[in-house]
């Protein structure tokens, strides 16, 4: 088990291995080739998600090399000490490293803060140490078809009333850790949400109501294409064995989901969040923000583990410029904290502040 305090203080393709060890690293990571390592579990290896992504990319004119470390049921915490995962990360040739957590742990509060987030920090540090230019990508998974209470070794989540309820929790967990680590987020679960909203009978879940069908995996591959290349997958010829109409539907849902996340900063045309002043500060600081449109403003302060500390603003605001003073007194220890502004429940911006006593 990796504690909170700890944070604070399939075989690799033979041809690629030969290339890596016989050629300079700069020749391996060619400008027209993207190398992606997938770290996860069955949500990654079922239907061979990396291969679906590779073939989809090829139909878009992209050259992609992928590998994965995905033992069944694995959590981030197990990957931290798994020799295969470590050795693959340490190859250091990756442009992107995808991290997929065990599907239930992010929605169970105990495991989220005592395992998922601490281990995510550790894995991200390992990635940066081996390949400083690599981008960490969090693979947001999806809720169970019918929701329900999720339990892992004695700790349980709320009893989710359905897919959308559980997906809300996954979205929150993955979004926050992505922002805390300045990582990229591949919002597969949100693409599943869009697909389910547009077609309640869409065939994304297998018979266990958890793992993906081929269509579910193809949808997820489309999300990765849009996330990694910042390009629309709509119209790509590779259909993964699906009907072309179903493949097109997945491509459209994937692009909508990624547009939402990658486009969040465009909301700054209507809302903006300033850097707190002073920063660093002792006990008291001021946060400024402005609105060009009315909306419900939510300003939240988090610690480095993503736990909510304060919620100083949560109310309807008219257009204008605002200041919020944080008087923390002696309630918090010195260190780094994060504050996030959202308007009408849409993410706007997260910034870092430092408390020094």
C-alpha cells in the first residue's frame, strides 16, 4: 500500500526492441511515428484496444507503435511494483503513456485517496524520469451499465442509481488527478455517456455489464485518436469490424467528448480565473475571477491529494469582476494547494497556490 505521506516525501514487439537497442534513441522516436504505452488491465486488453487504436490511426495516415502492460484486475498500486510495467516504462522511448486504473477504485473514497491518487503520482514520476518529454494520459473508464454499489476488500462506494450516476464519480476522479498532474485526459467514459444519451440501446457493455463489447472498445479507440492527435476521427475508414454506420456513430461521439474537454479553456472567453495574490502567502490571499455571462459559480480549494478543503463560493453570479479572500489562519499546513473555478458545473480552470507559514 502506498500511503499519502509516500506521495509527499504482453512482451514488447521483437522488431521494436531490436530497433531500440541497435539504433540511437532519436532514430526510434521518429517525427512521423508515435509510440504509446498502455498501462492498465482487462479494460485495455479486451478486444485489444491498442491494436484498434493503431489500425484506426493508420487509416488516418498516422504511424503508431503500441505496447501494453495489462494484467487482469490490476490497479495503479500493483503497477508501481510490477517488473514488467517498470521495465517497459524505463525503455524511455514513449511519446505517450496511458494510465488506466482498476474500474471501481476511483469511485470508492478510501481507495481513491489511499491508492489511486498516490500511485498515480508515483507512476507519473516514473514516466517523467524515464522519458521527460513523454505525456501522461489518464484513461477515464466508464460506469457499470446499471450502476450499483462498488466494493473492493471491505470498502464501498455509494449505491449508484445507474450508469450516469457512477460515471459522474469517475469523471470527477479522473478529471482531478489529470489536472493535478498536468496530464492529458482521454475521456472514454464521457464518450460512452454521449453515446448512451443519443442511443439508450447502444451496445457498449458486454454481458457482465462492465467490460466493453467490440463497439465499446472501438469507441474508446476513437477517443484515444482524438485525444492524442487532437484531430477528429470522423470519417476514418477503419471500422474495427463494425457496421460502417455504427463506426461513424462512435467516431462522432468520441469527437464530441474530446471537444468538450480540449475546448474547456475556450470557456475563458466568458469566464476567467486569475492567479491568487500574494502567492506564496501566509494565512490570507485573494483570488480574482470574472464573468461575461451569468451563471452558478463554484470555487473550491483542494489539497495535493485532491481532497476538498474549502468551498468559499457556490452561488449564482451576474456578469462582472469578483474577488474572494481566503483567510486560512492556522487551519492548514504549509504546502501546495489547488483552487478550481467552475461555472454552471463546467470546468473552467485550475491553478496552484502555495501556503507558507
